[in-house]
């Protein structure tokens, strides 16, 4: 059986990690997006940028490569790192990411590219910020209460585990409890 988050195809969306892959799959399912592309989780932002480069230069390159990355602490810094990674090609990238997603037309012998920087192509942040925006406020508050109670009962013992549990719980609230707001400003 092939890994659902390691699909290499002619139209491919590169994502940082497994959570990103599952969020995209859940949103596609919720909005009935046809399966016309593969999702490939790269194991982190650095590996994603390396994979992007490898896909562009391979002889049988994809027709379209989409990239979904966390902006993290600086959207400007993240965009600069993408532009730097692609600087030795002739792609014309804008100075700042397009608010609706940046599309870069294909070049002779190179694929078309698309970029989305989490959470919203405008602000610094990450997948969890995007998910928190989609969650109903009461569901998100409940998730935070559960984490606080677990911490109060000393059920989380390592800071790393606390952060990962909060990340997973927010994503679970959005995806598993079906509290995605279809009228969110991120959906047209």
C-alpha cells in the first residue's frame, strides 16, 4: 500500500509534515475538491525546499508544483528563502506573496509553481494558526481547557510533549470534531 502523504504525481503539493497533509486532505474532502493532485509531505521546511529544487531539475519534472509552507516568525523571511532557493532559475517571483496564493507561470523546460504561506499569505504564523481560525471559538476554548486540565493534573511531563499535544489537539478539534466553518474568509 502506498503512503497517502507521499504521492509523487504530475501535479503535486509539497507540504512540510504529516499534519499539513491531513489538514489538506480533510479540507479537500469537506469541500469536495476532486483528487487531481498528489500530496507529498517532506519532513520539514528545509527538506521541502530541497525537494522543490529536485523536482524542478529532474528530467521528468511535474507539470505543476504547489508549495504550502508555514511563514513561521517572518513571512518576509520565508518568502526571501523561497526566492533565494529559486534565484538560479528564470522564474519571476513577486516581491511579496499574493494574498490569494502566488502562481508562477511555467518556463521552457520548467514546471508551473504555486505558493501558499500559512496561515494566510500575509502574516507570520503556521498551520495551527490557520486551523485555529477555522475552528469554532467554543471548540477551540474546549481544546485549551483540556490541555490546561491535563497540565494541572501533571499528565503532561515534558514541555516538548505539551507543545505537540496542543498542536495535535487544535488540529483534532478542527478536523475530527467537524467544526470547520465553511463560511470562513479563507474559502471562496
